[in-house]
């Protein structure tokens, strides 16, 4: 990606995200640390979700709802409330799918009409290596084998990318199956995952959308909910 000194890095992140977005998907990104809370940023239906929340949680939740509405506007949808369900998932309006994610320094939202995209999930993470003691919780044996075939300096970062990709998949699939998947239920095709996982401004942005195409992962959906 070409850097333009003096440009807003969040504009560059949005441009990078647009490169992997399917047709008909709107997106918006921001720095949640700069979001103001306590005013009219949230709609009445959304405010109960952060009653008694810490300041950081309030900022991140507020940023997510603001970005969700910006993503709606990006594809010409009316801006509406996005309250939270009992399972903590966003409640999107009828005929709309979407996903919200944030890390300390980035909040992103993607939204689409169900006529264009059946399901969508996004995950953002700081680009920092994942500790080796956690690799076995995130990766299947074949994924571990692939990671260990790479240079040592890259391995922790690659596991973080696999983690992020799986999170995006889970967020897309959960509203359809209402089951909590384990990390072992998803296997990433490491030869193809680069198509949907990008690095931008030292952050990982992973996206998955169901458009009826051959997936670059396989999913085992358990018949009974897996433990959280």
C-alpha cells in the first residue's frame, strides 16, 4: 500500500478495507479513543447496553454504533438504532446484515443488504504476535504445521491472523446458527486466507462474507452449543 504522508491513517485503513469488500457492502472506520460519549451519539434503544459501563467500554460501544450508521449510509440505507441482543450480538434491521469490531485504536463496521450478502463478519486486531502458549487453543494441527513451516519471526503474527480470521467467520455465522463454535470447529485454508485478511497501519483486518462462493475455510457446526 502506498503511504501518503499527512493523510488521515483511518482513511487509508478504510481504503484498504474497501479492496476486499464484496459488492454492496458499506464500511466505516474510526479511532474509538476520539469518540465523545454522554451526548446524543447513541439512540435511546442502544443506551441500556452501557449503563454502568467503564469509560473505555462506553467509547468503544458508541464508536461501533456510530460506524454502523455510517456504514448504512455508505450504501444508501436509512440510519437506525442498532441495539444489543441478550447474547450481546447487534440487532440489525430487517433485510440487513452487519458486523462491528474494535481494538484499542480502531473501530470498524460493515453492513449489507441480505439480497447482496447472506452473512458478514469483521474482526480487527492490533498487529502483535500471539503468545506461543495460546497457539494450541486457536489453531488446528494442520494450521500449527503451516505456521511452524514459516520463519520464526513471523509465526506469532500468523497465529494472530488465523485468530482474527476465525473471529470474523464466527461473527458472520453465529446469527444464522445461534451456536457458539470452538476455534477447532473452523480450519483456515492458509493458501487462500490472504484474500480476506489484510494488514493496514499495523492492524489486522479480517473479513468474511457469504456470497455462495467456495469458502477458504471449513466449518464443523456442533449439534449442541460448545462451551464459551
